[in-house]
C-alpha cells in the first residue's frame, strides 16, 4: 500500500474568499433589509437618488463651497478651498483604502439585490459619500456655524441614502463616517479658517 496523497487544490480554491464572519453577516443582513425589504416609494427614492448622485466625486460639497462666493462673502476663493481641499483629500485617500480592502458593492456581491441607482466603479469600503459629507459638514460648519444644523441633517440623509439605495453596506457608511470624523476634526483643528 502506498502513502495517501493530499487532495489537489485548484487555483479557484485558492482564490475563493473566506466565509463572512458574524459581524460581516449582520452588516450584510441589515443592509439588505434597508435596501430591499423597506418600502421604496418613488416620491422618496427619486429625491434620495438625486441627492446621492449629486454627491458623487464631491460635486455637492464643491457646489456648496461656492455658494458664499455667489452671495458676495469676503475671501470667497480661500473659503471655497478650505472646504474643497479636504473633501478632495479624503476622497482620494479613501479610494486608496478601497483598493486595499476590496469589498464589493452589495449588488455585485449579491446579484439578487437590484441596482436602484448606477453603481460607481470603485469598491464599497469605506463610503466616500459618508467621509466627504462629514468633512464637508466640519469645514462648512467652521466657516458658517449657523448652517451646522442643516449640514448635519444633509450629511445624515446622504449617508442613510447610500444604504437605503443599496450602493453600500451599513458598515461601509460607518467606516466612512469614522474616517471623515478623523479628517474633518484634524482639518479644522490644524488649518486656520479663512477670515
């Protein structure tokens, strides 16, 4: 009798992702519930879709940073840059993190989940929309404290829309929120506000 030979592994076996852990499974289940099981009336999904798409690549925050310029604020270029620079930086560094984490977006990971809005080409974790929303809220709020309540509501609605519309898992949004808190707090503490 010869020695038993080990089972053969194919390259497909080596590339198979590990099964999700408990936290990941909970994240996927909660996110799926919001994206599929909750009602999605057109009167709600249409404006949320518009808001969500307007924030792609930071466009919403760049536009908001220019509103004071249009209203004749002092030093409008410096004020706009005070918002636009960290929004751009948090998005760019977030894309690098996405490349390393490599988490697929919900409709790609689970083809039974419908695409409710066009999916970005980037990976899912962390949510750039969430991190840019937090940084935009910090910086615009530092410049215009009276706008903080409206900015917080806008950021929260935008973050929730990403899970509700099925483009992110809840964990992606929470990760983006935490990443944005770090960037936003550091920016307003370390970079002087334009006068």
